[in-house]
C-alpha cells in the first residue's frame, strides 16, 4: 500500500472534500477517487460515504483507518522535512494571511523581528477577508491566518494572542474632540462609519451598541480600517475601532480617540492553522514568536 494514498485519504477525511484533498496533494479529483477505490479494494469495504450532505464522511471502517494512519502520515512528513532541510533547518517559506486592521498595525514589528532572526525564510503575507482566511487554512493553502475574534472550527487549531481595546474615533472638529471620554448613550443618532457587516469586529460592535440600547445612524460601511479612518477624518461620522490602529493619526492630530465611560470593550486577536498539520521548523518558530511577542500586548 502506498503511503501517498494514506496521506490523501487522511486529507480527504479532515477536509471532507475531494476537491481540497486533490489540491493539498497536487493531483486531480479523479486521482483522489482512484486512490480511495484502491484502499477500499484492499480492505474489501467502503471507507467513505459518497453523496453525504456533510461532505466526504468516513464510514466506521474509514474512521478506524484514519485514526490509525494519521500518526504514520505525520511522522513521514516530519522525516521528509528533516531530510530535505539537511543542516539548515531554518529555511524555506511561510504563507500567512491576515486582515488589514491586524496586518498593518499589530503584525509588522513582529514580522520584522522574525525575518531578522531567520533571514533565509521567505514570508509571504496576504490581506484577505476573514471568511477567505478560514477557507484557505482549512484547505491547507496557508500556514497561518491571523484574525480578529477567532472562532473555532473542527478542522482548525485556534490560539488567542492578545486583546485590543475598542475606542471611539472622531475628527478634530467634532463636538466630542475636546472630551477625555464618552458614554455610549451619547452616540445615539450620531452619523456612524462602520465596518462591513461581514467583518467580525462589526458584529461585536453591533452587540455592544444593542446591549446599551444605542441606535446610531449608519452613514456608510467599509471592509478596510484605513478607509474608515479616512472617512472619519473627513467628518463623515464617528466610528469604533481598535485603539492600536489609531496611533499614527492621534499623534498627527487628524483623529481623536476616546475611551468609554461605560467600561473597557475589547476584541481578541488570534492565530489559526490547520489541525494535524506537521509544522516545519520555520513555522514552529514563527508561531512561538507570535505567541510570545503579541501576547505581551
């Protein structure tokens, strides 16, 4: 029995998708089907339920094969990595995706530190919508995703890195600009520049406003933190954003950031990556740095 077929089978069970299993192993979907049929002929029983609404669901026998095979596949991948690396273990590439509000403000200093320590590692950073980051991590297309308000999924590991305080931002000519703090109730009917509804931070802010019975006047919505700040600077409304994203503007005097008298509201930042994935030495070092350094914030 070929070990490649076992790896493909494990990927099929973990992703629940013939398409994703094919992508992870750089083969066609028909090749995945052929490998599966070869395994089923060998064991003389069905291993995957075809046509399941939940995707490629393993049978009882398939679950047993997966459970007993995944450690073999993991150890084979680790051996392959060590043999390919030779003496220089800290080389290769990493692919990371994040959202703008994290990637432009929280990540750069830590990425620079990692590259100083490991100059032979090539790190590719992409900016994607949150849902696409989750899908790419599940499909094995990314080493890591760094997102706001990370949610758990069966196929993913989630590690919380830090919490960021949410503040109100206003333009320097706004009536609140000379205040030291503001109550949420004072935002009632204020023109508001919001995150797009698909952004997790928007849903958190909506919950905060509802819990305090505050109804703002939604002026416009964006999926990009930088566009939100430019709109507030232009006097189109106020907004609620992570404090860390406002440092340049508050220093320059183009925005005023105000805490809330109602208490401290925060959003969490976390890293996600695919379960059962053998991390390379560079990936392990990068994850350790994120947990160590971003966890201080």
